[in-house]
């Protein structure tokens, strides 16, 4: 039905690990869906990997009103994952940009 779910953007690397460990799932509670009438509905999204069919399964369920705390926790976790990915990327870029200083730092540590 779809190749991309906007709510999962930034989590592709984590989601790709499901193929090796199908017991994992990725859940986003309280995702807001806005329709053309400017009506807002909240749904919970749960993503799984089906090894028999070799595909991802997306479960969409109506969100309950008491999911506010859970929504906030998931937002923070997602922000942390994105920040970690950005930090890792920047670290690799710095290593690539400064190969000479990295070599001298390594040799000074060993002496």
C-alpha cells in the first residue's frame, strides 16, 4: 500500500534490523492524522516484520485519550534516536575530514 510512513522517517536503520530479529516492533502512539476537513484523529502505529511473507506489517489502531504520557515518552525516544544518528554521522564526517590529526592523536596516546 505504501513505501513510506512519514511518522517513521528517521527510524529506517532501526526498522531495518527487524529482518534479522522479527520479534522486534516499533510503536508510535498518538500519531495525529489530519484529513481534508481539518479534522484531527489520533492513531497508534505498530510496525512488525513478517518473516513468512517477507514484508512489514503496519497495525493502525485508534488512540485512547489517556495516551498523553506514552506519546511524550515515544517523542523523546524518537528524538534521541535521531540525535544519536546525527551525532554518529557528524563523527564519521569529522574523521574523514581530519585523517592526519586523527593519526597523530592515536600515536600520541600510544606513547
